[in-house]
C-alpha cells in the first residue's frame, strides 16, 4: 500500500488547517507545494483577514499584491489592517499611497473592519466612500508628521449604518459627522496632552455612545476654559488613563455609569503626586459596591516592570498598575471596607499580607499567585525549574478552597514549577483555620513529595495553568501582529 506524503491533506482538511493560520503563515503555506497553493488560494474564507505592512522601499508592488489578496477574498466580508513599515521615512510618496487608498475604496462595500496607521490625510478616498457593512474603524496617525489631523465631516459619505466602534490615535473627532451617529464605543488616544474640554459638545452628536476610552500620555489639556462648557449628559462607561487633569476630565462626565483607570504612567512625564494616585486608586476600587469577587492579577505588558489589574465582579476597574503603585494605597482600612462581601479572592503573594490582616468572610475561595521574584541566593539556570518560596502568613483565615497559581507569563523555563511539600504544609497550617479547608489546587505547580494536612482525605491537586480571557485575547492579538505580511 502506497503511503502519501505528510504534506498531502484532503482539500477540506487543508482548508480547515489554513483557517487557524495567521496572515503571514498563510502566505508562506501557499509556497509549500503546488497542491497546497491551489487548495489554499481556492478557499476564499481563508482570506477574510488581511494584515499587511506597507514598506516605503517596495511601493511599486503595493497595489499588485493587494489586488491579488482582494481577489482571493472574492468579495466576502473582510477585515483589513494596513500598517506602515518605514516610520522614519523622510518623505512620503502620496501618489503611491493614493493608489492604495483608491484600491481599498473600491472594496469598501464588503469591508467589515478597517484599521490603518499609514500616513494619514483627511481627504483619503477610502474615508469618503460609503461603507455599508463596516463595524469597526481604527485610524492611527502616529506615523504622521506631527500635524494633528481630523476625521472628515463627510466620513464614508455619511453612509456607515453598522459602524459601532471607532479608535482614533492622534486624530481628532469632527464637530458633526453623520457616519458616527451609530457608534457605541469610542477610543481617543494620544502620546501627548489630549485636548478634551470640547468633548461634551462633540459627543452630543453620538447619541448611541455607551463606552468612552480616553488615553493621553501627557494628561488632559484644558487650555480652553471649561467654565462655560456644560457637562455631558451621557450615562456611559468611562475608561481613563491616569494623568494630569484627570479631575477635570471626570467633572465633564458626572453621569458616568462606571469608571475604570489605566495606570500606565508615561516614563517621560513628571512624577505624579502620590496623593493623586492614592485618590484615583481608591475611587476606582469603590466603583463596584459590595463586590462578590475580587481578582488582582498580573497582566501582559511590554513595560520593564510587571503590572497588575484589579477586577471586581468581572469588571476591570484598574489596569496596568505597577506593584509599587498599588501596594501603598491598599491599606488595611481600605481593603477591609471592600472585602466584607467578597467570597472569591485572587491576589498576588506580595499583597496577601495586607489581606490576611483584614477580617475576611468565612468559607472563602482564595487563589494566591505565587511570587515572581527569584529567591535569594538562587542562580538562574534556563535548564532547570526553581523551587518556590512562599511567605509564611501569621493570621489564620477560614478558607474553603486554596489555589496556588503561577503568573500568566512564567519567568522561568520548564513545564511546571516545583513547590516544597513541607513548605506548603507550613503555609496551610499558618494561613488556614483548622477544619475549614476542603480543597488545595496547584495551577502549573507540582510538589516535590507528598503533603499532609489536618484532613486525611485532603490532597493537593495539580492542574493546568490558570488563564484569563483578557490574557488570551492579548496574546492572540500579539501573534497576529507578529505574523503580518510586509509589502
């Protein structure tokens, strides 16, 4: 019996495999063999997501390659993302860019998501063409020449009935734009001070707005007097980056349903006043009254320092806060006022000493994220997995289930971390009221031997690493960006 080459797969199975590949991997897959090429190119649904970077040195091939990709898509609903590779190019070829925009404009009738950070001009043809099925728009002008541009008033010729989400970076909102009347989520982003005193008058023309996300590297610019500016009447979810002018920004939205804060502080900015930081963190934590669950967990970041998020009842109220920023504010008094109703708690080991000094509810479900620090005297060896060192608690709590978990992105190699069984026994003996513990779960952690507890039938169970939807989404987004096609 003749065995087929491993590269041969039935067309329907090969098409299914292709649907899981990022853009650039899919582009490479068509080069495996003539059979793969014919099969993958004949599957339009594999080309529903196109993500390319435009390289200024290869502008002669931009439209040819894009036309080929559009042809493979065959008019199906399309998600298109265009990036700019030569960020420091001294001169932009607007003629070549105009050809790309004109080509994209021809396909606007079947584009459902459009994102581009190519050099921006408000008179781009693709922004003046009707977009009947467009749901998401992202415009990034950070690769521009320092000139603050504005979306055209006649965006999409006023025809974008399905547009729901708009993300603008270094681009201003126009004073009145019919195409934005259906938008429910708006993100305004700037690396500099963002002029926001006129926001309420602009948002009047977005009657369906439900969520506003504002991020400004240098804070909020109120160089124009807001004395005569009436506050917004919108009852929206407000997500704000911490920075100078935050209090004035909050005053513009007194009816905000919920407020969350991003503490990713600009490294080049002046050191913030600790009192302002403390007030913002406390305000954020108190936005959810009587929460049933409280999760403080590490987040993905490109920063030099790990950052934390605080999630109350499934709603993220704080994100990208460094431990050194969050820990001083989490006093025993503040934590006590919050955890009275909490039955499910996740906390890093570094913050557990604060919680153990607070009166917690009985029969609590606790997950402790073990420390990311390298134990003193340990020499890091990429070929081995270090043993963990837990800080011995001093106050016992009535804990029903205790879980120990690794951070989302382990700093050490190896499939699992090793924990001393005697150390775990000591930790449980000091942390848990006798007779209350019913379950011990170790996420991605194994013991170096058997552990015994006050209940004979109780054993530590090792399971897979604990993940969160936010972490998975960020990781998937990073993978897609790593696999974009460079034209």
